[in-house]
C-alpha cells in the first residue's frame, strides 16, 4: 500500500486542518488514534475500507460536501478502494 498524502493548512492551539489526498489504489492513512474530536469534510467523495484496532474491516462511503464527525480516541486505518481517488479535509478540534 502507498501512503495517503496529508497537507496541513492550519495548526494552532485551537484547531488543526489537514487535507488528505488518496491518489493510488489502496492508499492509506496508516494505523492511528485520533487525539482530538474531529470533523471530516469530503471534497471528492469516495469509498474506503476502515480497519479497526481489533481487525474488523468495514466499508465507508463518503459523499462530496457531506461532513461527518468523529471522536477522540477513535483508532483505525483508512484506505481508498481501487479505482477511487479521494480527497477530504479533516478538522481536529483541540479545545
């Protein structure tokens, strides 16, 4: 698998805003734990496999422009499905 490309636009004491670009089939974030509550705003939409810490795998569909929220402590790896270029903006709420 290749790595998804993060580009951080803002990182201050209140918020971190990162654009994640998944260009290659199966590009992934790598296993990680979210330190803060967060909001994801899909730019392109796309389909992902999400692998939880316990090995459970499920598919997630993102729709362009339709945000969703996640909570601190969430642990997973996200990878785009073959044939699916995907871009989303992640907004981490530090306080």
